[in-house]
C-alpha cells in the first residue's frame, strides 16, 4: 500500500504491488511519476482533483495524445502541439484552454 502525498489516505499502487503498470497509467499525464525515494504518488481522489483543475486550464489538450506539456519559467502551463511539426495548420503553442481541435486524438496508454 502507498500513502497519498497530499491527503495521507492509503491506496493501492500497481508498481509497488508487483504489477507492470498502475491504474494511474491509464490517465492523461499531469504530474511526473516520482523517482524511487522522492516521495509517493497521489491517491485516485487527489489525482482526479488535479485532472479537473488541469482540464480547466488546458481544455481538450489535456486529453490529446499530441500534447507535449511544458511549464514556463514563470510557472504557467504551456502545450507544445506535436502536430505542428507535421502540419503547419496547427499552432505550435495553441491558445489555452483549447475548446476544440481538428487534430484531436484521445490519449491512450502507451
């Protein structure tokens, strides 16, 4: 069992339970996975709260497989669109939150 770094609730983590992946791997990447010894992950409830806040900031980009998350020196969230290098019609840094995009493809676990 893991203990949530935010709320202290215990939860199951697939990686520490001997599985090859964890339930959080099915979600869009929002936070970096902590390296061993750097602390613990968040429980499902806390991670869902972070996803909801990220959805408000990023819009549809949060769930898009072409998103490359970046953070400015000032701490602002930016998104580098992976399609922009392939097709000039997509902005390299789309305005956020993005309400809709013709190139949207839902994130899938890799």
